């Protein structure tokens, strides 16, 4: 049975708020004794190591009591980083105009990977203009992973 990361996020969000942070998203990577539960947090001033420590402390108590994940795992708390993952509908609106990399669960038009400029979300479809100028619409429900593409100033 797969872990419901949406339910886990809802369970842990109040603990992140207590620590003064927003819980952006939750990833779980099962790998036996080396499984990883990764939490992405943010705050307007940016995330510090102290913020990660505070959120880790707050959520650890909940995870110990509720025990939503069977077996052993490592808890990681992180800022979203420069190539931040996109988690929900709000991210696809917030980052319109930015370049993103999208990996689909199933092929769309014969491909699973897409890179281009995000034009937002409409009726559950991600609107993306590819590097060759082609506009595509990708079903949000079929996205495996999406991340911002870092842009470096020369």
C-alpha cells in the first residue's frame, strides 16, 4: 500500500506552523531500512538550519505518536532549494512565467519529459510552452514530478 502523502502533509502542517514555517510538500521514498521521508518547508524570510531543526523536532513527536509510516525511515527537513519541486495547484499558478521540468507518469504525445515556460493551470491541465515554441497541456493528475529550472545570470 502506497503512503498517502496528502494525508501525511495535512497531519504535519500544524506542527510546521508552530515552528513558524509553511509545509510545502512531502515526499516519501521507500527503500527498506534506508527509506526517506522528506519535508519541504518555506517562510517569507527564507529557511535557516534552525527552522529545519525546529520543524523536525515538532513533527517527530507527531510521527512517533501517530506512526503513519511502517518500519524505519530517515526524516529530512529541507528548504525547497533553487530547483524547487512544484507540489500543488497553487505552485503552478505562482510560478507562471518560470521555466520548469516536468516528468509524467505516462507518456503524453509519446514523451514523458517536458521542459519549457509554465503558463499556469487551467481545468486541471498544466499549460507549458516548450523550448521549440510548441504549446502543450499536461494533466496535473498524471505528473510524476515537476521542478523549477534554475536560471543563472551571466
